C-alpha cells in the first residue's frame, strides 16, 4: 500500500454469497508516487465451497509492469486533439488557397477571351 494513493475502490472486499456460475468483478484504482518497474503480485482469494470447508485460490500470475511519469503517460496516450486541429487547418489552407486562386482567376481569364 505504500507508494500509492488510492483513488477509488477497496483493498479488502467480501461478498456474502456468490451463486454458482456467477461472476464478480472488483476494481481498485491507485496512483503511484514514483515511476519505475513495479512487480504485481497475485491476489489471494479465500472462499467457502459447499459446506464449511475453506479454500484458497490466487488471481492471475504475477508480472512486472513499467510505471510511467504523468508527463510521459500523457505524451503516449493523450489524443493530441490540438495537434490534429492545427494539422487539419494547415492542410486545409494548402488545399483551399490554390483552389481559390484558380477559381478567382477563371472569370478574369474568361473575360479576356471574349
């Protein structure tokens, strides 16, 4: 729990009963205090099957993930809408400006021909 700020969710949850074949999901959102490699450990699941025999299981296999700084994360995953808007305006000018010059010159050219 050290090194993280909890945004939403609970670190320890309990369900009174989960029916056969039912699915349950749980989300915990945290913000890391420092970038770097982070080793995720498997979560421990303890449950009682039919009767009162306690069983223990584990979630997905542990793995290592790379935690990015906030600026690097934004640079990689931000939609960059401002950049795209500027690009579209500039491309529009490159296409529209010559077209307007061509259309404006056509009537003057037609008058000279007559």
